């Protein structure tokens, strides 16, 4: 095993120093305290600053811990906040496609539905907020599997077959994820239930990490044409995912 | 057919919003900005009217930019606003003489008590539909005339203008050309006769308010003038108080239709048709809307002062959460309220109790109570208060509620919507476009300018986006309601006559 990387060890020491005692330190003080050359410390501070881990006071020129560091500890976005910020876009997606919309996040090896908008036809529907969807058999789950390494790690060893079309081997799921990463969205046709289909795309945070998936689900006859997912529906779902992500601060395209 | 777009400006208590809709009622773009809440003393709440005007111009420009549109692409603009909030300004310079007194402000309570000493709280109710309360604009105007140096003289000399926020915005948008208000906003001043739809000389005399201050009262949907500046050339074609706009946006056009809007405060309105109905159970009689030269449509209103503001309080003053939505996360860390009941009478109790001498209480505290329970009891307070006004409405109208149409920022809170359904024991229904306030203003403006042909065209755009159904057993519901009502009794009468600080 190789030894510790010197610059990382020094960066850690600088962060620890900034975290304790005085809140702001000058470059010279940091160098002096750690017994390092000013140039070395400056290089490390600049890099930490670029990553947002350290901030420099524009007036005094002194350094302090950056906001990014605070965010690291609780970097997840509150799911209720995600719902509040998605509400308008999800409503619009349902109206545009005429299908019901769900937003799901990874939770205990499955997809937790945190938001559900009815199909806009005034038919009797039941709110499914709080219910779980399978990772390997729905468009929402497959989006998470493809884009979120944690989700992929959560996948069960035995994949439950819901229909004849459910992907039940890890090889098939991995190949599908590869395809989804290339496309940027996922489709599912009668893999979770007979007669049902879904289309979903990833919602990303400001760093591009996947927070969840937004998608439409409904009758396979409406969601597919000749076995394909119509471009109109796919575009609507992807636009919605982009709009929500943009509102959450992601810089896309 | 070329696309037709309508803008709505929603000037609210906490923020200003501009939304641009297309002719299918779809949202093209939104922009929103908060303004400063000024709390000079307990019970006093002010806004800087000039900052509000600046924010409104910013969000209009912002929404147009996001939609990629020019003002010339807009067929019309509709205005909706926080109601009752009172601005007095100089007609020559356009400068306000004082910060705006916000509807939640209770500084006029002493003045109202004096007024009520002669003829009771309901002395103007027959004419105006309202009790004498610090909530309404009339007493706020009287306070400004009395307490701001020089203002009485300038008002008598005809130098000053009064407006609720609709009036202030239309005056500024038209570059000072139009000094008008609409019937719904005017019905919240305590100064308008509900039947003649004109200012009432009796009330004006009692409050000693010169008529020269007052804007002309117009319908809710007609062209008041053409905008200049950020909306250069766009007809200003509708104005509605925010709650009335939401009633319109929820397509509550029929007698018996009702909606509840969950924002800073919450307001349940029931369409009572072309006759004003007097409440015997603490509700207000108000104008719902008036389309051009049509007869006005009246409504009964249950006003709750503090609902979303409690979330803000938990966030900004108590610091338990960092965003409004996190209250749900915190509330879900516990299974129930842990025995805590909160009565948020921060500015007295509104409907159906109308007790200015009440103040907020939290009861049932034990060593077991934690912050999750506090979050729960804050959310439950909104549900209990809704139940109280629904009960009053059922008593007044004699019609049982079958379901409740809801909208507003708090409808994104799933736990709250479920709790409301549980407490009312009826389904709670959220429509598409939770921004019904803006939608209502856009619809009214679009009706005037031919974007929509008639009310049926608007009805066709209403559809349910979500529905919560009751899940609580009756015994638990009754027990919780009983506890809440015990807590309400404890909140009443907290203010004493010599509590200078609390009542100003
Ligand atoms: N998820 C939530 N749970 C609880 N309260 C919330 C939630 N989201 C927003 N709120 C509260 O709802 C209010 C915002 O809703 P909305 O934007 O409809 O208010 P509003 O009354 O229209 O604002 P304004 O008074 O500016 O018009 C705020 O008071 C906020 O604290
Ligand atoms: Mg509002």
C-alpha cells in the first residue's frame, strides 16, 4: 500500500487549523503554525478555495472555512424541500402529457414516492405519496440505479420478477444502466406490472449528483407506440427534470 | 392562432410574484422576490411601499426575461394583492408619508376599542359586512392621520392619496394616471357600503377620513389604464384581493362553491351569489368579484391570521428549521403532538372568535415534549383553525361541506393536507396550478381582453392534481378538537388594558 499523499495531509492540517480557535487566519499565520513554506500553504489554500472548502475575506485577505464544507456534512436535500420546489413543474408535466407524475428518491433499497400528481382527467385516483417502487423494475428505479452509485450498491442479490419482462439478472440490469447513462433517461414497459409503463429522468443538484427521479407512469398503450417511447413524452419528462434541476442550482447545458 | 399571454402580478405579504400564463392556463414563467418585514414593536407590522414597488418591477422584468417575451407580447396584466395593507402617499411626488401598515398590524386596537364603545364591534356590520377590527384599512388610515406629523393637514389640503396595494401598484404602473381600487379590495377597508359599492359617508365621518383621499371604486375586471415602464403599453385589466383572486382561480363561480388558501394566513371563502349574507358565527361578508358591469358576487369569509407565518416563525425566530418545507421533516420525526397544543393568536384571534385580547399559547408542556412535537402542534394549529371556520360556515350557510378545495404554498406539505382532511373528515383537493391567486387575476384580465370567452372556458381548465382522504378515527378527532378548544379558552383575555407594549 502506498504511503499517505503529502499534500492531502497538509490540506487536512490546514482545515483543522481553520476549524479551531480563531475563525479567520492570515496566510502567514497558517504557514508559521504548521511550519510550512508560505508558497506551499498558498497553493493548497487556493485549491481548497476553488473547491469551496475555504473562503477568503475580500477585505482582510484572511482565510476561513467555506460553505461547501458545511454542506458536505448534510449534503442531502430535504425531500419535502424537493417536493415544494418541484410542485409547479410536476403539475405542468402531468398537464402536458395527460399522465400521472411521480417523483421518487432512493430509500432503503427502493424508490420512495415523495410526490404524486394525478392524471388530469378527474378520474378516481389515490395519492401514493409514501409508497415504495422497486429499483430494478420501474423507470424511476432504473434512473437511480444508472446515475446513483449508492442505489446500485443497494440492489438486492435476488431480483424479484414482477412480470415476464422484469430484468432479473444483474448482468441485464447493468447493461440497461449503461444504456440509460448514454440516453439520459429510462423507460420501462410492463416490467413492474402487466399493462403499465413508465418514463423517468434524473433530477440533479448543483454538483450534478442525482437527487431523485421524476417521471410519468400509466397504461402501456398510451406511453408507448409500436413498442417505443414516443419522443414527445420523453422530451416532456426530460424538460421537467432539467427545469427542476436548474431551479435547484444545477448548471446544465 | 397566435399565442396569447397574460401576466399576473401577485403582491403578497411576504413576497411579490409575477407569473406569465398562456391561453391554456399553463405557466410559462415565474419570478418571485421577498421584501422586508418591519416589526418596530410587538404587534406592529410594516412594509416599505417603495421597496414593494421596486420588487414588483423586478419580478415583472424577471418573468418576461425567463419567458423570452417582451411587454408587447402580453395581451393584458391582472393584479392581485395582500389586502387591507394601507399606504398613504403624496399625489405630487409619489412618496409614501409612512411605511405601509400591514393587515396583521394591531396598533389600531385601542382606536377600534374606542369606536366599539359607541355602538359595539358590529356598528358598521350592516353596511360594510365587517366588525370593527384593526385588521381593516379604515382604522389604519385614521391612525396615520392622527399620529404622523403633518399628515392630517396635508390630507385635508387634498395633497395625499390612500390606497391598498392594488391601488398603489396601479397608480405607479400608470405613472400616476389612475387612482382606482376594485370592489373586492374596497370591501376590506371597513369604508365601503356592500350594496351601493360606494364609500359610506357615515363610516368616513365616524373615522374622520376625508373623501379626497380615497380612490374610485371600480369592478374587478375592466381596463383601468395602460401601463408604462416595465409593462409599457399593456392594459391593466383586472384587480382582485388575493383571497378573492384565489376564489376566482379555483373557479368557485357557483353559489356554495368554496376554497381555502394556505399562505401567510389562511382564508376560506364561500360563494353566496348576488346577495350579501350576514354571518352570525364570526365570518366576514365580502365581495367575491365583480366582472365589468355584471352584478357583484358576494362571499362569506373565514379569516385565519396565522398559518404559514407560523412556519416562518419556527424558521426565522425560533430557528428550528432552515426552510419552510423542513417543518414536515421535523414533524415526521415523532408520531403525534406529544400532548402539545398551540393557539397562534399572535395578533389576536381572528375568525370565528374575533378576540383582539387573545395572544398565542402553547399548552400541555411536559418534559417529554421535544422539537418534533412543536413542529407537529404548529402544523395541527392550521388544521384546527380550519375546522373552526368550516364549522362556522356550515352553521351560517346550513350546508354541510362535502370536500375542500385548497391552494397556496402550504399545500406542498403533505402531512398538513392529510391532517386537515383528518380534522374536517372530508376529502381535501388540490387543483393543478397551486398558484390559484395568480391564475385568478390572469383569468379575470384574460376575460376582459378576450383570451378566454367565458366562465365555462375557465372551468374547463380546473382539474384535481391531488386528493387527501380522512384516515383518523372519530374519537381521536373529537378528543383533539376538544383539547384545542380548551387551549383557545386559555389564549383569550391575555391582554390587559394597561399592556401598553402589546397593544401599542
Ligand atoms: N412545506 C411547507 N410547510 C409549511 N408551511 C409552508 C410550507 N411551504 C411554505 N410554507 C409557508 O407558506 C407561506 C408561503 O405560502 P404562499 O407563497 O402561498 O404564501 P402567501 O400567503 O401567498 O404569501 P404572501 O403572504 O406573500 O402572499 C409561508 O408563510 C411559508 O412559511
Ligand atoms: Mg399570496
